[in-house]
């Protein structure tokens, strides 16, 4: 009889743990399921100065801190924005930054995780020669 009670208790324990895990997996935690998509791209030039666009898409409204720094750590731009779909455009003055590296840091308030992007200016001089047969 003692073995039967132990077996039943073991089965009940396994059943309770299985149901608990199933319910726990079904619950949604907004902090872990919130997804943020960040994109930084070069969209063109204005008077020979590069323009970059930052796109933030969040599944839930959040507050983001955006910081641009040069390679010496000087803050070129800092702002806090709120929302789910945010677009910011930045015009970088190449005379001021030269060939230095620029970093863009985007930090979400809810998960406190920062994503960092770098902008590296590189100039290439391409000289091409063509030979064409004339009739």
C-alpha cells in the first residue's frame, strides 16, 4: 500500500509541474516579448554632406535615448524620444568630423540594453581607363 501512495504522489507531482510549466510558457511577459527593430542607413547627401536615417520600430511604446559621439567621446547629439515608430535624420558635417569614427547608440528604457552602430567615412579615388574600337 505504501508503494501505491508513493506512486500516486509521484504522478500528481509530475502532473502539477507539467501543468505549471505549460501555464508559465503561455503567459506573456511584456518586458521579454517586446521587440525593437533598429535600422541606420545612409540616405544621400546634402551639399556634399552625408545624411543618415535612424528608424526605430517597437512592438510597444517605449522611451529611447539616442546619442551620437565622435571618436574622442564628444557628444555630437543626444535626445530622448517616445513612441513605437520613430524616424530621425542626421546631417553630419564632414569638415568637423573629418575621417573620425562616429557612433550612434540607441538605448531602450524598458530593457536598458543599448545597440551601437558606427559610421566610418572612407574616401576612394577611382580612376578608370577605357579603350574603345572605332570603326
